[in-house]
C-alpha cells in the first residue's frame, strides 16, 4: 500500500515531500496506527526531529550516528565564514518572497533541478558570491516552494 498523504510538506533538509508532526508523540502515534499501511522496504519505522522544519518526520531508514543535517552544516559554514573574516562579513538581508516571486511559474512547476539552475544563474547576475548567503537563499526559496506546492494541493 502507498504512504498516507496527510500533513505533507516540502522538507528543505532533504528536498522531499515529508509528513510534518508537531511533536514526537504525534509522529509515534501515527506510526502506531498507520505503520502497517506504509511500505518501509524492510526497514522499521521511527520518528526523528528535523531542525530545518522545526518538527518531526518519520522514516524507515536506520539512524546513523555520523549523520549531519544540512541545516547543521549550513550553520557551521556560516560560523567558519565569520571566523575567517574576523567577524566583519555579515549575511546580507534578503527578501526571499521577492526572489521566489521572480522565479517564472513554469520553472517552479517543473522540477527542483530547474529551480536550482535558475538560482545558480540568479547568484551570478546579482553578484551573490558568499556561500552562506547562497545556501540561505536556496533553503528559504525551497521552503517557500514546498509551502507553495502544499497550499495549492500539488505534489
């Protein structure tokens, strides 16, 4: 049987549609009552906290101690940028909604790859060279993209 589709959002951490739960208890209850209806490919379902979404997801992949979240890597890269620049270079203030609205709708509706290519060109045109700023823009635009698709009932 296929996965249930309620509470689905675009997770900016893994760039996939994921179910989002407010608490671990809600995620665990979902597993308890719906776990048999989810194809786990042989894995055992578990809940985990996602720092990018600020909530809980479920997965059948085993937990790895060495796993680093993209969000954690982004924060570490930012701290390293600040350290190497002597604290002078600060991230630019960005209007993510404006950037999101500049992306042509045909690109938004096509694929994540098309959006990524558009943003790469956007960085060159706008002269955004700081890696932290680029990652921050991608993260927030993908977050808006997930919300946009979810609110409009698209998968």
